[in-house]
């Protein structure tokens, strides 16, 4: 599976990296910082993230 950095996902979603890290931690993903990588399952079917797993605040 492809991996995406948290800050890249946040940029695509139009939210801050801090908000993305917080939300991912709430969803049970182990992330420590915006440079952490996450599995593509948090981003949808492609490399382009979708807000389905990480809704905007």
C-alpha cells in the first residue's frame, strides 16, 4: 500500500497539519507529527485524499 505524509494529506484537505494529526490520533492511527506517514486507507482509493476519513473541522 502507498503511504502518504500527514502534512500532504492536510494540505489536500485544506486543514492544518496539527488538526490532521489530532483527528488521525482520535481515529486510532499512530502518528506523532506532520511528517509521519499513514496508510493509503486514510486517503481513499488513490493518492488524492478524500475527506471521508478525515472530515474538515
